[in-house]
């Protein structure tokens, strides 16, 4: 019986040094988080001890994100390409809502079975186009660094990141979504 590959220590070290939010979940059962870096904790306001072992849906609070979740399900079920970039409404630990641009790609073993899901989170509701474009470049470089580290452990990182053609429009839409939530709910 083949045992599942484990995540190389070098990838966790890379997480710790990264300037962008990164997280990793096991592909099994309910996809619990097995790692998240300092930037993820800064972005969400949660301590690492509070989140390891949990599915990341806790970040959605009471927002239903129906369409976004449909896309995520399709990706996680292997029916929507090698990676996904999906905006969805999230809530920080202090209750502040934000629009999280979630990136995900799969880490597979040598026979193509998904073992882990790699994710990165970015707050597009409180940013400018240049910041989002810069984030895209850093994420692309991060994926390039993870690929050979994973390979040494027999793990294939699927997917890559391409420049967002409409980053300005995406940020404008995120701000609009938050403003609509604010006027509809008077919650923040
Ligand atoms: C590694 C990883 C990171 C994720 N990060 C987030 C996140 O930051 N915010 C979020 O709302 N959902 C995130 N998700 C998605 C949710 O965990 C979940 O897959 C999504 O809500 C759809 O599933 P559900 O309908 O069972 O909740 C992440 C998933 C994975 C596997």
C-alpha cells in the first residue's frame, strides 16, 4: 500500500517567509486546514491554533456566497480546471467583512490523486489595482518556487496563475458588494 506523501518542510518554511497569505488543506474528508502562514493570520485576524483542523468556510460567517461556493465545489470536484480565482464575502475575527479573492490549486501524488489543496487569500475590497497586480506577481513566483520543492516529495502542483485582465473592475465590484451589504444590513 502506498502511503500518502507528506508536505516537505521546505514548503512550510517558504510559507513562513512569504509576504502573501498562504494556506494548505488536506484533500480528505472535509478539507481541514493543516497549515496557514503569518500573513493569513494577519489578514483574517485569527491565531493559527484557532484554525488548524477547521474547514476554511468558517471565514464566511453568515454570508451564503451561493454562486461562489458552486464554483469552488466544481473546482474541488475536479470539474473546473487546474486552479480557481474566486472572490467571496468573508469576515475577519473582529467581525469586519471583506471580499476575499481566493486562489486554489491541487497538489497531487504520482498517480494523479489529490492529496492537498494549496490556497492564497487576498483582500480585494481594501486595495488598489497596483497592489492586486503586484500580489498576482508574488503569487506566481510563489507557485514557481513551490513546484520543484513539491516535486522532490513526489507531489505535483497543478495550475498556475495568469494576470487578471480586469483587476480594476474586480476591485470596483468588491467595493460595491460591500457597500450594498452595508446598506442592506446596517451591520458595520
Ligand atoms: C486550502 C483551502 C483554503 C480555503 N480558503 C478559504 C477562504 O479563505 N475563505 C473562504 O471563504 N473559503 C475558503 N475555502 C473554501 C471553503 O473551505 C469551502 O471549500 C467552500 O466554502 C465550499 O464548500 P462548502 O459549501 O462545503 O462550505 C478554502 C478551501 C481550501 C481547501
